[in-house]
């Protein structure tokens, strides 16, 4: 999550299950076997030698993504921007930023990915713009105009405070101050207030002309990119648009409206929300919602420490899988059959990276979990090779402490790890200088590498409906203070077991008597992990290992 203020909106909507919208169409079929790959365009591949990644560089690497097995891309913002917040400060929603290329380049990306069976989801920054956006430049003018109410303005430059919100003072020509969404240069778009304060008449209701115009404009933006070939949108700060919405009802109604519009005008397209309240987001319009560390402590400790609490997927084995399961299980129950929980390996806001402090075996066990769970997995670029975040980098484009997880993809042993032909000093961010840095080329040459394991895991997921988004999920062994973790996935008459042991010691467990199978056929991982134990089945895993088997 990029913006701490969104926590307020998420807390407000934490119990919104009772405000679910009317039943929408089922999620698009293509989400069922989707494995998403998140690309931060600045640092994926530079095709023109200016030190910044671009769309032509991404197109150049599409064969790699196809061979990896991913069939969907989430592309971070690629639109015109001053880049004070890495593109999350948009100045033109209808035009690709020149540093990345042109609209024709993005159209080419859509066409080339379609040939490979890959869909592209763009990033929709719906809650704010850059203060350099023409809409805001008009809105801040003294004279009333068509954009005066597109942003949230107080009634006077002397109104310096708004409960629960920031106010940027004296930053406009008009006699008013504006509410930002986070950084002072990101004015909040006006979707209205669910409960306007009678003492603050500048707070407009959601059905006022300004908020309705903003809503209509964003449908136009989405339609523009849908028509060019986009498969969907990841929506930034999705739970924060309507202000003073304590139970989230108005925010939910907004997204239900967008979903109804999409179902009618653009069936088959999809939305995933940066909300981390799937029990709220999914019943009210979104096809998917992310689990994110700022809002879900159980997810946070899956792969990363939380203060003194070590990760669940850690050799020490001190944090129980129950820390995640006890959080995940009710969310899964509340959303099953309506949409999908999206579990990411990391993202551009998450430090450290999955690869920090882990070797290939450690990461393989963590990704075996990610790629066999229900819902839709998202791989952050480079996690499939163990790319590490760099410590101590100065902030770049508003990255601050997150900057180190946004460094260039490492392709090979050439200069700049094959990311760019620019001089090293001109790179958007430095490449990992370590001699041991992982690269795609080295791991493709090693049959036992993390990359090869991830390829096999993705292929397995796509080949077996039981491992896909809607397959049944049943934990079989998930002890509070012991490993392994064993769960069953099932669909279309097929049953698959997954056993995981991230610890540095061998572990064993007996499956419950309710599990019955004549035979367990190995699919991936430890081939001899499962064996008969009288009338039951037992599993034994060596240190840092996993096993996936089919029940027959």
C-alpha cells in the first residue's frame, strides 16, 4: 500500500459485508488459471539506452514471460506524469508518458501479448491526479468553470483544518485550500462525502454534479483503454474515494456502479482492488482484491518479518502458519464463488523483497505455497529469480523506504545486468552490485534453479483445475506450533495435496483419518514425501522442501 491515509478508509469498511451489492456476473473465465506478473516499467527493460525502462523493452521480453508461463501482466502506471510519485501522480490519463513510449507502443503491447495468450491490466489511479493535470489547473482558478468541483476544496484559504483529512494551504489561485490524497502535489478527486458535515458546506454529497462528472470521466478513461486492448485495471487506493464514509456504504455503491457498467459494456474485463478487504471489495464490484501487509498482519508475516516476529516462511520455523490461516479462512469463506483473493509475492511498495535473506530453496517453498493456493497469484517482477532489494538507496520519485525494492531486473552477466546500455550513472536506479546477484540467463541454464522451479509450478497450476482459482481448499495439517503445512485442493473430480516445510529440520505428520486415497502420485517436489502409515497417510519432508501429489 502506497498511502497510509487509505488505512482510514479500510478501517471504515472492515465490517461492510452486510452492504453487499446485488449479484453481478461471475468473474471472467480467464481469471481461473491466471498467474499475474507485476511489471514496474521504469526498471524492467530499457530498449533505447536512456537508463529508464520502456514499453519497447517490455515487448522485447514478452517471449521470456511466455516461457515463464505467466498469462497476465499488471503494469504500474505508464501515463503522462511529472513523476514526483513514480507515475502515481498522473497528468494525462489518455496518453502514455514519453519516457515509456507512445500510445501506439501500448497498442502494440496489447496486440503482441494477445498473440501469446497474455492479458494486460493497467493501473488506474482513481483517487487523485498530479497538481499539474489540466483538470486541476482549471479547478484551482478563481473563476468558476467546468472543473471547479472536480477536486475537494474548502470554502476559504483560511479553512486550514478538516477532521480526519489533510489540507494544503495557500496552494491555489482560488480562495480555498484543497484536500490531497497523500503527497501535497496529489489533489484528491471529488467523489463526494457520504455524510457531508453541515458545518462545512464545501463538502459535497456523492450525487452532486462535480462528483458525478468525475465518476463519468473515469468510465470514459477505462473505456478508452479497454477499446485499445486492456484486459482490466488494478485500482489504486480503491477504498478511499468517497470521504467521510464510516461504514463504507457509499464507496461500495460507487464500485457496484462501475461493475454494473463493465458487465454491460465490457464483459470479460476485470478489476482488482488495492483495498485489502476482500470481504468488502469483492461483494461490491471487484473481481479480485489484494492481501497487503499494511492491513493484513497474517499476510505480512507470510514472507516478511513484522517487528520482532519472524516470517512464517523462514528456516527458524518460529511463526505458525495459523497466523495466516486464521486470517485467510474467513475471508476465503466470505468471497468464495463471488470473486478471488489475490495473494502477491510482493509489490513496488513492499520491503524487503521475497529474495532478501532467502536462497533458492527457501524461495521455492514460499512460491510453491503462493502458486498452489486458491485465488489469483501475483508475482512481482524478479521474484522468480530471487531478485533482492537494495538497502540504503536515496529516495527516487517519492519511493523513500520503498525505493530499494524497485531496482532493475537482472537479465544476464553483461553491463547493468542486461537492463540497459546506458552508463551505470544514468540508470533510473542502480543494479545489485553483488557478484552473487541472480540473473535470468544463469538460472535458465540451471535445471535446479529457482526460475526453473517457478516455471514448473506455474505449468502445474495451469494444467490442473484443482490448483486454479476456484478449486476447493481444505487445510489437512496446520498445527499451531509445528510443521509441515498440508492442504488439499480439489476440482472437477481431481484432488491434489500440497505439503510445505520451510524450516531447517525434517518434519513429519499423519494426515487425518477423514482423508482417504488409494494412491498418491507425485507431481512436483519431493517424490517420496507421502507413505502409508497403517490405514492413514503420513508425510515426511526434509528441511526446506515441498511436495505436490495427486490423489488417485
